[in-house]
C-alpha cells in the first residue's frame, strides 16, 4: 500500500465550564494545566510526537482562543489553526478540517482528538493510535478508540462492540454495534459486567474522503455549508466562514455520524484515560493527606475530610468541614459540596442571571 | 455634692483573633466596621456623646494601633491616647489610666469601656451609664453594668446579684455577690432561670482614688510599677513605660479586682448588648435570606443553608453547602463549620506553626 498522508485534528473549541472559577469563558479547560505543568492541549499535541508531524497537525478552536493556541503550541504553523467564528459542535469542526484536508490529500488519513482528555500511558496510547490508523488505511472503516471501562461511570457515552474484525499491530479491532448516550447507574453496571462495552473516547480515525462522503450522506446541510467553504483560501476563507458558519447545524460527530454509519471499528484502549470532567477528578492527580484532602496552595486543613482546596495564590484555613470543593480564582470563589460538582453549570447560569457574568 | 470630673477610658488594646481573616494582628476587631459603617471603636466613642467630652476621653491601646486610633478618632487629643509597649491585660491598662488621671483629678470618676462591644439602644445605654456614674460618685463603690441575659450563653462571665442597694436615676443598683467565669451549659441554664445573674459586660465605673487604692491593695506588684510611671510625663512617660510595662503582671480587672473587692454594685443593663465575639454573631446584623444565609459581597448561594459569606471584594458561588462560615480577605480564606467558629484560635496557631504567620 502506498504511503498515505497522515493528519491530526485536535478539537479545542470547547468552552467547558466545569472547572469554574479556574476555567473561564476566556480560558476553558483545554488551556489549563490541570494535571501537571503542561496544559491539556499541550499534552494532547505532545502525545502525537513521532506519529504526526507538527505541519500535519491542525487545531480547530474558537476565534477567541486563537492567541491561547498560538502561545501554547508555538511549533504549529499559523495556517494549521482553524478558528471558528462561532461554535457549531464537533461535526462542523471535523467537517471543516476534512474540507480543507481534502484539497491537500483526499486519500489521507485523519485522526480526530479531543484537546482536553488525560492519558496516563502515552506509549500504549501511541500503539493503539497507530493500530487505529492502520485500520483506517483502506478507507472502508470509520475507526474509533473505545476505552476499557474501569467503573460503572454514568457520565460517559458507551460503545457496544460485536465480532472481532481483524487485528492491527497486535490490537484487535471489533465491529461497533451501537453507540449509547450516558446510561443510568443500573445500565452502566450491566455494561461494565458484560465486558462488551467501551467508553466513547471521542477519538476517531478515518480517511478524509470517507468522512467527507459520510457527512454528505448523513449531514447534507453541513455538507452544503462546507462546499461553500471548500473553494476559498486565506483571507477569503475567514470571510466565508463568517458567512457560512452561523448557519451550520450544531450536531456532534457521535450523534451525526457514529450513531448512523454502518462500517465502524472500535479498538480497545487501555492506556489510563480520563476526561478530567470536573473538580473531583483532579484529586487523582494530586497528593492526598490521611483524611482524603487535597490542597493545591498553602494553608491548614484542620479537622477536615475529603475536601479539595484549589487556591494557588492565597492561604486557606479550613476547620471542621468535609466533602467540599473550595476553589479560588482571585476575583471569584467556589465552595461546593463535592457530590454536586456536576451541577456547576447551574451555578454559572445563576451567576449570569444575577448580573455577575463578569466572572464567568 | 460638688461637680466631679468625669473621664472615660476605652480599652482598645485587644488583639482579637476571632474574626480572622478579616481581623488581623495589625487590625483587630475593635478597628473593624463589623456592624455598620463605623468601626466598633468609633461606635464606642460616639456612644459617650453628651456624657463625656472628647478631651476627657482616653483610649488605652497597643503601640502598633496608635495610627488606627488616631485615624478613627480624629477628635481625640493626641495625649489622650495611651500606647502600651506590650499588652499586659486589663488591670494594667486601667491602672495606667488611673495613675495619669489621678494627677488631674484624684476625686474624678472614671468609666471603663471595652472598645469592641455592640449596643443596640444607645439612649438606654446612656441612661444606665449615667446611673452607674451616679452610683460611683461617693467613692465607696466599684460599679459595674451587668447585662440582663437573654440566653444560656456559655461564652460570657456572669455576675450574681444580691440585695438592692439603692436606685440611681430610676435604675436599681444591686450588691454584686459573685463574679463567675464562663459556665458550662447546665450552669448557664440555671443562671438564666434564676433571674439573679447578669452577664459581665466589662464596663466599670469608679472614682479614680478608689480604683487606685484597690490596685494598691489587691495588685501590689502592679501598683509598684504604676508608681514608677506616675511621676513621669510626655517623652519621659513613653521611656518609663518601655522600661516598666514588660514587668507588670498580666491580669484582668475581673480576676484581679472584681472577684476580690467587697463593695461592688451592679446595675442591670437591658440595652441590647452583644460582644460580637465571633463570625456567627455577625448574622444578627445582616439581612438573612429565606434559608438563613447571609451574603456580604456579591454572589450566588444555590441550595445553600444557614451559611455566612463574608467576601466584600469577590464573587462567591456556593452549591449544596450548609452551616458554613466563608470569609475571604484577599490574601487568605476561611472556610469553617459554623459550630466550630469558637475554635478559630486553634486554626491560627496551626497556621503559625505551618510557617504561614504572614496572614495572621
């Protein structure tokens, strides 16, 4: 088989609110160093080292984040940053990248990666990604990596796998039977026990011509908009996007493509994956004291249990509290019962309604 | 009876820690505007309007707080601010003032007032204070105001009253039988039920020559030190205090004088008194929402109950918490279970031990 061009498309347009007040409209999760010294976006890009070259790596982001992407990925060519004038969900972002890549290499392979997930075992991740690329090579298959579940998580989507189709570089590829949205606890337990379900990682690998055809077939409205962009270049592209983007349908790849396309392969990934979806997730990446507390910053936690304090710039003293998230961002402070951390969006809506949108 | 000089001595040397992080070593409670726009010290001084003239009002404070007193009481003559080089409790502060006043008017009357208490009904306070001054006029009686208790408080000292001695300006004066330190709950309930116990307000009225004699009798060591100060003046006084003060015994008026002196009268005060002793006390002076929350500052309290938020300079968002004190002071943050607010001193000790004394 001839050598094929290989591209990575990192989706970094999300406006994640779940780490408020650390994450802000102006600096969402993918631009934060939540699990170490490097930001989630930087870690995502670095994970591709040796597989995809910087000049073949693209980032789709919101216009407001252009400077953040430039600053955090200085090795990326300027023209590889695709700035959406408005967010229109992942299908549009993927379609945009596919439309532009089709001009360079319609038979090329395109790996789509969320910018804000964590991977513990990078070598294993790379092995699975290489296998997925191998599986996508003939242009017949939509390939995805499904994460081997370790708990009955209700916050993730699941993929039900069927027969084994082939083995790529030692890694089995299964037919994907079904994509399932976030299950309830009972369902999640069944999924875990069955051994046939994997978490939807949002990592997709396909040939550019295949995803273009699938968009044309399943998302004709998006396809039409992308056709209007495909002929433009440089400044004209920016102007065309301004015109076309607001009218594109806002639909996810999962819902628009994965739940409909017939030829999907899923490769199990067991590389220590985490979507780092809310404040409590940070505890896994920080040192706990004997009472289950995590303190990022300086302070004293007295008679305090199971509490996460994130306040790098001030001294915090707690007394007699438990199960709290305490997060300080200078102009704003969150104090939240840990079990309620998933509801931070409600809080942000309430802040906005109260006229305090300045801190969002 | 001839007109007697009348002096007020406001004790403002305390280093109260119980409003940390709002109160600091450099700005303790009496210098904070906890119950309105004016500070506790300012309210204390203003309460004397019409009774004691500014030139007859003295403030005993720590040297570190000199500038605060000057700034908060600009009408006070400079020489009326007595700055202790080190704190030596209330008997020394009272003795210092008495020693200086004795030069001006040994037969004068001296009202001693803590700088950091709250009074709701100022007119009634003034009526009781005038009556107490009347009771002290003949120089036979140590006079104190005892607060009519409204709850079985375990945080205050109590005074057991005996027979009625006389009525001054319509207010009865009782013999004080006993001063009792902070009781346990059972005792406090008995005290309240008996109707014979009053809270020790720390407000004392006596003639200068009487308190001087009592100090000589019960606190001879303090008396000796004060004799060394009594002859000095101006710069020489400051130098003498530097030398004498560190060796003075650190004893309270309550313990050193009131628990020993025989001739004590107590006048009941029912003017809405509060020592504003810790964070939860502030709730009485702020508007509560339907769920018992108080928010000083801007923010949103969602599914939050019985929580006090003091954060005037930032936006606070809480979710799913209850019974908390949340207090932010820019460089430091307190999150404390409300029932534990009395233990803040432990927290401050722990902060000091952890090398974080900079925020105390």
